[in-house]
């Protein structure tokens, strides 16, 4: 199970992938193309060319989790296709997985408290 936790980073690969790739191919893609650590606890999200399928890859502390979802109708909302990856919040990931416009979910800026003294 992938649990939302404090400090969770969700990386979205902005280019579509060959959806025939399995766990080992996606781990290699994370390490080589995204220059990230696939075993660091982050979630990596990959899109299909048809925009109706999504794959998530995550290390849960004991092994790699690979989840796939496809929409029966409609498509996922994706950023423009470019090289690299972008970071989402756990809330934006939840919206993306539901097929909603995650880009409209903006967290308010919270000022850090100042110590009295």
C-alpha cells in the first residue's frame, strides 16, 4: 500500500512511456532518465501515449510496488510533454488518479512561526 506521509514526493515523468515496460524497466528509467533514486520512498508516475492509463512505481521499504490504472471513459490531465519530471503533492496525485484537473489544486502558502524572544 502506498500511504501519503509527510515529505512524500511524487514525480511525474512528463513524456509518455512504452506501457509494456515492467518493474525493472521502470526502475531503470527512474535511475537513468530522471536521475532519481527508485528506492528512496518517492512515488514515480508514468503516462501512456493514449492519456487513459497510468503507472505508479514506489519503494515501500520491503519491495517495489507497481500499480496500474486506466480510465474507462475520459483521460488523465497531464502537464505538457517535455523532458524530465515534475513534482506533485499527495493531494494533486489523488486528483490525478481520479481523472480531475490536479493543476488547479494549489496549496496555500503558510508562513513559518517566528520564535518569541
